[in-house]
């Protein structure tokens, strides 16, 4: 099976696996324990914190290790609910469900949704209108979209919010490992997770602004400077940092390979499949990501055909699978309800070759012919 669903999750990279195995063998002790083995584990934990801080351009003490971006996003909104319950929060219309749903649950009547243009880029003028109102306690915008790959102007968002003295949260789950993390530390809050860039599942981090030293997500322990009680997952943390360092070293090389492969893939499909459209084609996108509005047939049928041909793709966000209606991201971009039912997403990984992109294009063409041959009135969406 050739895997093209890396925005959902990635296979554990051999380097990350090796780092995890070594840590599980040599540093399995509790980092909070008072004896020498515990102290060695603690030193490794703080060394990992320093290594991650260098990549993000922030202070080590600003970093809290946790189970991943979903935990970080939820606990951040819960914190603001506890400390500033009467304020407003602003989130973009294309956020991941773990941001949108958490914001709406914590601020049911005080969550303002920021619109995007037809390419999926947030409306900066609209954001400033919200900020001028003076009631906003937090702005939350993803650095890169998980479904379309669209890059959001997060440096400009940080600059704008700073002018109004409003903190910014970046959900960087899709950005980190695909684009350089340098400079992200300027955001007040950042959330990320290892399994999006070749690390293990169940480990991630939250970057905190130093002014929010009273932040805590759980009760019952002093780990992570009291911000996040619970014994730290040291093997997972060391694995995450090791693979991210490797991603940062090879960032330019990998991006170039992705761009070449994706260009050939998208050009081939545009030429051969009438009516196929590329979502956010004119926007700056993650080089590994392509969302497509396919003609005639609903996306599950395309996914099934590609699966039979040995290629794993998706219909969009894995966290939205099973929900009724089309993707909220596609609706925010202006797609009709019928169009959202024909969207598929492909997302390459760090070991995806240009030849595999070409193979995926050929598989799409075979699936197109197969679907047309099997077509019946009930299986075709009327255009």
C-alpha cells in the first residue's frame, strides 16, 4: 500500500523508533524520582526541552510536554474559560474540530468565527474589526490547514494582535515538520504533536507565554512546572525531538521533492479528468498536500477505488469522519454541499518519491475509467 494520508498521521520513522527504543531501555525511570537514575532521566527531559526551544525560538521553560495537539488546544480554551469567562475568543472558520469545538464549548455565546477568502486565507481586516471591539481575550488560528494545506499569514496575525495586546494561539500540528519552526516562538501559545511528522502517537507540546505562569490543565502533581501533572512520556518526548531535528535539517530538500511530485500529479489529473478542480490552487500551500473536487462520483467511491489499486488517500480530516454533512472547511471556502461530497485529499510523506506521485496519478486515471464503467444513475452525483 502506497500511503498518501500523512496529514492524518504518519508512520513511525526509523530514527524516531530508534530514539524511542533507546530511551525506553536507558531512561525509563521517573524523571521526578530523587535517585541518580531519576536524575539522569530528568536531565534528558530538560535537554529535550532545550532542543525543542531552539527550533521554535523560545525559552525552554515556556514549553509544556503533553499528549498532543488535541489536549493542548482543549486545555488552552478551558484555561481561558476559567480565568476570563466574560471575554470573547476569535477562531477562524477553517480550524480543526479540536479548536472549533473546544472554543464553542468553552465560550458558547462568546466565540466569534473569523471568515476566510475563496482560497482559504483568513481575513485580516475582519480580524482587526474584532480586535478593535476590545473584548477579545484570545485569537486562535492554525498555521497551515489540515485539509487544503493552505498557509495562513501567522506572522502578520501575531503582529496585528500584538498591536492590540491580544494573545495569539497557533495550532501548528500541520506546519511543524513540513515548514521550518523557526520564529514560531513569537506566538503566545503554540500546540503541536509528534505523529504528524514521523514521531510516535500520544506525545506533543504546548508553548506558553511567560505571562500565563498560572496555566494548568490538570490537578494532582508538580510535573512540567505544575502546568501539566502526570509522569512525562520521556521516550515519546525524546523520539519527537529527535525526528523533528532531522526534519528541520532536510526541510528544503523534502519540500522540493514534494513540489515536483505534486505539480506532475495535479497537471496529469487536470489534463485527463474533465471537471476535476484543485481546492485553493492559487494559494500558498503545504508542498505535500492536494485537495481535489472530483467529478460525478462521491469521495468514498474514489477512496475505495484507490484503495483497491494500492493507494491510501482520504476524504479530508480524519477527525471529521463520520460527521453528517460536508467538511466545514470546504463550506467556509464557498463550496456547495454537493461539491463537498466529492472532495478527496492526498498528502505525501517524507519518504514519498516523485515516482509514487506519478503512480498515484495513474491510479486516479484507472479509478476514473473504472467508476465510469460501473456508473449507474444512483451512483452519480448530478452536476
